[in-house]
C-alpha cells in the first residue's frame, strides 16, 4: 500500500514539473508594465503575438500553427515552413521553432546559405559562376578545394629564406623551397647585352641593306652613261676625189685637188679650220 502511495506521489510530482516547464515556455517571454497591464516585447520561440498588452503575459502570445514556425520575435504571425523540392532533399524537418533544412542530391551542392536551390559541385581547379555552372580557374589563380572560388597565386614565399621554384597552376599555388639546401638556384638575371643584341643586329642589317641599295643605284647610273657614250656617231673621214672634165675651166689644173667636205656636227670654228686645210691642199 505504501508503495502505491509513493508511486502516485512521484507521478504527480513529475506532472507538476512538466506543467511548470510548459508554462515557462508559453506566452510572452519579455514584457513591460503599463499601469494595470503588461505589454509584450518578445514571444517565446514557437509563438506569435496575439495582442500587444493585457493583464497576463501568458495570454499575449499563442503557439504557431502546424506547418509554421517562429523564433524569438514580436511577429503577429508565424512563418510558413520551407519545402524541399526538385534536387533538394530533407536534412531536418520543420518544427515550431525552426525552419526546414534542405540539402542537395549527390554531385550537387547548395547554391546559397539557405540552400534555396542546388547547383553542380565544381571540382578543384574550377570555380562556380553566376550562371550556376563551373569554369576553369583563370590564368594566375588556383583552387585546391571542392566548390570554392579561385584565389590569386602568391607573389612571394612566406619564408624570407625561400624562393619560388615553380609557378602555380589551376590546382596549386606557387612552390617554394629553401635556398640553403643548395639544390635551388636563383634564376639568372638577363644580361643587358643579351637583351640589346637583337636591336644591334636589326640596325646593322638595315645599314647593310641601304649600302647595297646605294651601290646598285650608282652602278646602274654609270652603266647607262657608258651605254649612251658608245651610241654617239663617229665622225666620217673627208672624201678626196680627182677633178673631172666636167668641172669648170678655172679648175682644170691637174695639180688642183678638190676637197669634198662631208657634213659634220662639230662647231663652226672647227669647220673653218677644215676649210683652211682644204685651201692649203691646193698647189
């Protein structure tokens, strides 16, 4: 009989504890006093505001309806629970105090913090785009994680004693190594003379081509002048003939020779000298 009494008492005690806990989590959580009434500042999670002020804080907030939820707020209505659709899967069901948590199927990932949509998961060496697709990391960037944005290569090694031994790629950053090991050599700085030799070569080539062109031009001019000199007419030798009987009587002297002067293109003075020579031939 005593055992039954103790069991009944313990059961009533537990019910009282549960009731007290339930009473604490219901109604208005924080309020202010206004004359004979209290005005609610925030409802308990899973409740929404029924009226702003009243005689009892428990009557100011009421529980959310099924399929809705509410956090700590002063909203006059609860928010409808989200639905996981399409490529989404349920991770956690909606409760009166928290919204539904959705995930994505295998090979896909959430497109935003709330996982309101799913996108293709980008591999290493790629990054997601605004069009919900993947693209290869641009030159000078890398991504060594799954579905992350590409990051620029480092410009220097983290340790001053190290130096860059290999540039990065789409998957990895630059590679650094210690100089003290003796296996790594600094890249040889370009010699200024080695950098300037193409310019010198181009200048020398240009000068040589100009010289060849000048020589060819001068040779052509000289050849034309030489050819023009060879084509000039050669002066003809005067023809001397014996006078005949048909000549005038004054010229019948057999000792007289008549010089027949050919037509020349020399100056008049030269023709005069030839005339004088002709007269000297007359005996």
